[in-house]
């Protein structure tokens, strides 16, 4: 293995293990290794010097990451306070669902008096009208400084961590004109400012196209996917060509090729042609936002030019390792970036596997090269796409072979149109019109492949151990099985032994079938997933769908569907919706539209905005909608039985009829029992106390998010729960009520809240409860 590849792997390992020790330990270790290295050099001990160099690569990664994470947070004091910030725009405007977002480099902050400070803040500008700000503009904003929303469910995308990897720890929203004030311009780097303003001028040229085509062309040329319609984005994802919307080696390679070709037409000397091409590629990478995939391709191109100038043989894997090392040293958080991982995995697959394929002896075999290249990239990226997106395109190899030439044509014409458009718009309109025709063809390809039966497969998220096993065996196989060096039988025996050892490590033995109940953290709402021991799945409520001012939050789309797919759930036997309030029924339409559902069960008095949307969606999808009343029993299989305890056939009369006629469900599996109460209040509890319970309930889903008007002393005395789960989020209702919390404590009930602990997962073999939460994944038995 080339030395640079080993050094980069150790650098990445150091970054990954940095959190296990404090910065001082890593610094002391580094100093000790340096002293030992100096002694080894003096003694001319080459073996020890080599070992020291490898150790220093590992320690460099650890120290670099530790320095980043140990950097003091100068804005922490102002968290959750109304503050005034003066800062410079360091990332140009990005369109959001509602409004625009910027990144500010903070210069001053304070509540009344401004103090010098540093840090980065995501500014969410949700004003209905107002001017747009550009890179280098100095602005003064006022608002509440808060932490971005983090993950609260297992496997959920962590937006807070995503921003922190980019140096952004806080966000602030402005909605009124007086909350933001322009102060000055040209505070950024002059060259970057010039390039970004040129970029904006060129992007305006694209707007001569229809809005749908303009959005797609911006995505293909510069990776700007914000304005692409969800429908088209889904087509590209399902067909396996969504990578064309992320600027990568295909894009940078074409720009570099065009630049070199123009240089050759002008008969420029190699040095001048290479310098001009490097500058053009650098400008293009700045325009694309210096993404990991674009930067990787650009660095490899530059290394290739330098190697060619020096007369050195080309080694693309070494260049790839150098690019990875540079990007990790610039920002060690890149190691955890999805784009970084996918880009390098695809590149490694192509550079490692394609050369192993025998050279084409006939012309027809050359047509297989693009397919082999696409297949190599897919073989090395599918575990990552399965892990992060719970899905794999099965047609991506073929679709990419046809789509990449079309996309390359679009990119070439589009870039030429942008350049011409800055000087003479009529010619640019002709060129971009031609690009629009090619866009139509590309969209047709994406739609056609996406609509093929089985084109995209949702899969259960693979465990990390499996991924390590896959990559180890995958990359070791060519050497151990097909290399002609050394003893073939011995290598194959060693490979088989290694595969068996890794398989033994990843295999946990037979898993005891258990009932799993997940109380998902969906904010101020309820969503509960039940899985029988054999995998039959049912939902109780689906979380809220609400307008957050600058965006729409749909728990069904954002939380339930990703979680269901990550669990490998492709069908729901039942969906129970306790009542029609949006915080319980809001996510149902998204779920019902995306997954096969056996039936939906609701109370007879099922009204409200959420209820209307559910009725409409079930009718459109042909899903049975049944009213459920006391006495109905549902067998979920494996001995898991759900009984409806309320509402009665005659609705309960109260001041809150919708809440008090919620579905109340009793689940029994062996000796394990649960009671799910919806938003039922005291009138429902009085009815249940008179009508009787099938038994006690070990786990109680506290009604109405812990409101004071439910969970009475008599109710708790009858149920005798061991654990109470309160599904609650940020709210203006005082939930959970201190009085309810006090009653639970007085009855000796353990309490866990989704707003504090995140997702609550309870597993049972029918006797013992194993309770874990997002905050405490290891859990405890009860």
C-alpha cells in the first residue's frame, strides 16, 4: 500500500478516535512521539522512524479534531436570549421553504451593549419582503439566539450536528423589517466577493428558461437543489442519478476538459494552459460552494497537472488519498459529511475496481466500460445510501450510463450559455433553449427509470459492523482471490478465514423475538409504533402537521416515514388515530400515501382539520376507514392483542368531546401491558373506572401530553403503572402540568418525557421490560 494512502487512513482514524481523550493527552502524546522520532533519526533507525511517521499521522488527526471541538464557544452565554448581533454575511443567500437563510460571521453581540465576539450564526430571514444581502455585507440583526433543532429519534437526521460540522452552533430568525439593518458592504475577501457576484449575474441568465427547467439547470451546473420540485428530485433519486445534482468528478472533469481543450485550440504552452485550467476549475469550485465532492475532484485535477509537469507517473489512488488528507486537515468534520463519504467511496470504487477488468479486445466491449464504471461506483456507495437514506436504486447503473452523456451535454451548453449571456443575451437564449430540450430528455429518462417496477428499494438500515465487514471483504477480495502474486491457495485460505472471523464478530446469534413499542419524539404530539415479535407493525397516532412560520413541519414526512423505512417496515397492518386533532392526525396523510396500510381505525366522532385530511387520503388510496368502539379486539399476531376500551357506542358527553372520545387502547403481550390514552380527560377516566379494565397497565401513555385535566389519583390507583411516558414538545399550554407530575410521583410511577429524553423504546419478551431512550440508548430493565 502506498505510504500516502496509509498516512491518510491513519489521519482519518485519529479524527474518528479523537473524542476518547482530552486535547492535553493528545498533545503530550504527540510531543513524546516527536522526541522519540528525533532520537530514532539520530540513531538512524529507519524502521522506528517509519513507525513514528505513521503514529504522527494518527496523532495529527486526533489533535486537529480535538482543537476544533475544544474551541471556546463565545456565544453560549447568550443562548435563548433576545440579542443584537452585528456580523458579516459569509455565505450568499440560500432560498428556504419560506424566506431566505444566510450565514453570519459574528463580530459583536449583546442584549443592550454590544461586545466583541466570534462565531457563526444561521440567519433565517422570514420577512415577507425586503432586500437581499450578499457575501461581505455587514448587517445588524435582532432576535432570539437558539440552538438549531437536533435529532431526538434513533437514526434521525441531526440538523444541529450538520450545522455544527460547518461551524454553526446557533440560529436566529427575523420576521419584522426593523429586526435587520444593512450597515456596510465589501467586508469579505475581495476575490471571493467578485466571483460570487459574477456567479449571481450568470445565474440570472438561466432565469430566461421556464422556472422548472431553470431550477434543474442550476442544480446540474452548480448543485443548487433548493428550488428543484420534490417530484423531479424523487425521480432522480429513484432512478439512481441524483448524484448528477451534486457537483462531483463528472462536473469538474468536464469543466477541466473544456478548459484544456480551449487552451489547446489557442496553442498555449503547457504551463500556461495548465495554469489557466486550474484557475477556471478553482473558480467553478468556489461557485459550487466548495462542496466536498467538487473540492475532491479539483484537488485531484491539480495534483494530476503537477505530476504531469514533473514527469511523474500518474497514480489516481494516491491523488485521491492526498485530496482526502487535505480536506480532512482543512475541516476534520468532513469525515462525517455524507457528501464527503459518498464522493470518496464512489471514487475509490472506480479507481480500484475498473482497472481490474480486462481491457476491451473488441469494439463492442468498449461500450461496457461506462456500465462497469457506474457499477463500480454503486457497489462501493450502496451501503452508505442504505445507511443514510434507507434505500437503494436498482436501476442506477443503467440509468447513469444513459444520463451522464446527456447531463454532460447540458453542462457544456449551459456553461457556454452563461458565459455568452453575460455579453449578449439573445445568443444565450438560443443556447439555453437547446439546454432546455436536453433537460426535457434527462427528466424523461429519470421519470422512466424511476417508474420501472422495483426501481428503488427501501431497505432496513444496515448496522455499522456489517458495513465494515462488507468493505473489508470487498476490497480484500481482488488481492486474495484473483491476484497472481504468491501462493494462491494460501491467500484464498487466509481470505476465507478473515471473512469467517469478521462474520463471527458481526453475528450476534439468534435474536429472541420481542415486542417493540416506540414512542417517537414528534414535538407537541403523539406517534407510537408497535412491532410484534414477527414484525407486524401498527401505528397509534402520527404526530403533528403544523406551520412553524418559516416552514411546514409534517411529522409523517419528516420523522415517521424515515424511521419506518430505516426499520425495514414496508407495510402497516393498522393505523389507529385517537382523534382528529392535528397533533395526533397531522402526519397520517403522508404515511398513508407512501405505505400500504391494511386499515385505519378512528373514533366514531372523528372531526377536525386533521380528520378531514385523513378521510380524504384514505378515500383516494382505497384504505378502509373503520370507527372503533369499546370491546373491539385486534390480534396483531404472536399473542399481541389490542383492545379498544373507549369510546363507548354512545359518545361521552363533556366540555371537550373530541378529546374525551379519544380511542383508548389496551395492549397485552404475555405479562406485559400498555395503556394508550390519546387526549382522554377525567370524564373518560370516570367512564373507564366504572366500566372496568382488563387488568393493570405496566406502561401508561399519559393522556393529553400531561395536562392537568387527566391522570387522576383514582385512575393511577386502579392502573398501578410502573412507567409513565409523556409525549410532549415545546408548547404554550404548560404541558406537562406540575399537578400531573406530582400525582405520578406520589404513586411511585417512573416518568420519561420525549421532550427531555427523545424517543422512548420499550422492548419486552412478554415478561421483562427493557426501556431505552435516545438520550440513554443503553437503557434499563423494569
